[in-house]
C-alpha cells in the first residue's frame, strides 16, 4: 500500500496501514471481560494484547506529560532519559504487537493497536525534534500524531473487552464489584475459562483490600 | 462581611460505596452513598471552581456500567442551579490529576486552570518506571493530560510550585505533596480577606472524604483517620489533615470533604430536579441563596 504520508509509512517495518476511522467513542459501555463470552482464541489474544496496549497507553501518557511540562514552562522540562524511556516502552509494545497473530474476531482491534503504535512512533520522532529545537511550533508536530494515537487506543478499548484507558479498577472513588472465591483455583468470575486471576490468592480466600 | 459564596455541587454519585474506601481500615463496615462533587466559589467578580469532575463523554458508560456511578449531569445543568454557566467560570483549581477531578476541563472555555507542577512531573516520572509500578498511574487518564497541553498552549494552564497565597484575593493554594497523590493541593478561602481569618474554609479535594477522616469514628476520643487510598504517605496525609484543621481554627465543619454525603446535615441544601444536591456553605454579602 502506498503510504498516505504524515502518520503512516516510511517506517520500513512492513506495508503502511490505511487509517481506520470509526464512530466517535464512547461506546455505550465497555464489555465486561469477566462476563463476556469470548472464544478461547480471542480470549488468548486479549490476554496477550493487554500488555502492549498498556505499554502504548503508558507511552502516550509519557509524551503528553512531557509536552504539558514543556508547554507550561514548568521547571521540570522534558528530560532526555524520560523520552528515551517512552521510546523504549513503545518499542516493547510494538514488538509484542507484531508477534501477536489475532484471530478473526480480534483483527479489527489489532489494527487499531498497530495504528496507535505507528502514530506514537511518529509522535516520538517529533518529540525528539522538539527537544532539540525547543520551540512551540514543533509541539504541534508531536500533538497531531499523539492525539490520533490516543484516539486509536480509545477505539481499540471499545472494540474488545479488557482494554481500559483508565485503570478504574484501582481507582479510589469507584465501587468495585466483588470477586468470588475460587476454592484454590484461579479463574475469572463467571467464566468457564481459567485465566489470569484478579486479586484472588491461591488459597482461595477473598482478597482483603476492601 | 463575607467576600465569597461557596457551594458544593453534586454532579454524580455512587449509591453504595464501600466504607473502607472512605476510612482506611474500615473493612466490613458496609456501604454508603459517595457523592461526586465540585465546588463553586463566587464573589468579587470571580467565578471559580475547585475541580471539574470526570469526562462522561469518553467513559461515562464504563463508569455507569462497571463502577456504580449514577446520574451524571453536565456542568451546564449543575452550575445552572447557582445561576452560572460554564462560560462564566474564569478560574479552576485542580486539586489533583485523578480522572474525576481533572476530566472535564473542556467544558470551561474561559477558565484558567491551576495545578501543582509536581502533580504532573511526578506522574510523568511514574510512567517512566517499569510496568510493575503501573499502580502509581491509577485513576489518571492520558487524555486529561493531552487536554492540559492545549490549555498550556493557550496560556490557560498555571503550574503552581508549592504554596501560593492570594492566588486570587483571599484564596490560597496549599501544597499537600505525597499524600493522596504526589502533587495534591487544597484550597483555602479566607472569606474576610484577613491573614488570620475566623471565616476561613478549606476545600480539601480528596485529602478527606468524610468528616470521619477529621474526627475518627469515636467523637469522644477524636483522631485523624486517613482515606482508603493514597499513592503517597498516609503519615503526610494526617499531617496535612492537621494543617487544614488548624487553618480553620479547629472548626472541623469548615474543612469540606466533597465526597461527604453528610454535608446536608450541617449546611442548608436542596435536591435538584435531577436528584442531585446543592449544598450552600456560605453566602457573600448581597448574594442570593440557591437553596432556600
């Protein structure tokens, strides 16, 4: 495919991706991974893709944070090591995504993640330039792909359960649904699938953190 | 003579919130309502808010479906109960960068926003850590930070470095570092404009959720109790609690926990037609009551 310029292409990492444009989020509500009836292969994909999704979100957050400190004239301006860390996080996510083969029901989701990764790659390149040149004009060069990358993450978040932009389950002010004890097995509540447990120790006693 | 009117405005709530989130260690003490509120400060030509609530457009459905939040109303509806529009708001103090305090900056096109620089810089630092430390990023939305970039480019974001007295006349910002979050702050309104003011109010953000955090669960032998979650130090949190209490001369009811359902028992209030509460802490001279 011929790259469209700007956000895609030129990476030398395979065919450039066509931009995916979806309906504006939000979805009516994220599907609950604990209750969703995912087939085994899609569930396996979700479990594999959560880490690169989190890493991409982390990268987006790091870039946004560095930009806001720079744009606001804060004393703690962009630091070379922090930008390097964002780049490293992105690389780790991108490598993981390209190793992941999505089943059919997950391909749309996977394309959003790949698009997010490409956008964040462009944002990282622009951020390095901004750091060298330090002028406001280069902030836009970072913001445009960064915003699009974040949007792709939001769309991926709505496409399959288990991908939350904000870690609400650790939030201070939200009501957390209880997790049933499993009698020693680790399992998702309400799911016949064994998988990564959430807060249930091997003894089967309910986690006591309220 | 009071310079400012202050209202606590409920915009959503969790009907059944576990008490252990409100009071650290209060396990198995059941559930109670947790209001979600922001504060309106009005007077001297100023319309200011403390925090702006969460971004219903991006994840209201998630909050409602999975995390118990109900009855969210937009700032336009909520502020209208006090005769104010979002466009009238000219200053916003963001106590900390959690999603339910910083999520709705877009709704206020004419406001200048104030946040502790440390809140942002430590968040950036936390994100640079290994994935095992991702708990430190809880409840923060990269989208909120992206919106803050726009604010900064428009000259509408002020990164505060520690305490700032008289950020507006009679209004102080007080740093509360490494408490509920790395760069939290609270707002003191000295309503007579005096440095030592008997008519002071502290708007505490998430440093306290309830009056129980200020006096404990045995009023005969009071103690400070921390809230159920802090990414900083609970010790610092208690020391800050004491500082807030001293700022109001020990009059606990003047340290305002915006998640406290019992504000209605201490201050005049009413339920709106949307089933949300407007609580009136104090009226400036000549201001009209919004609850009576």
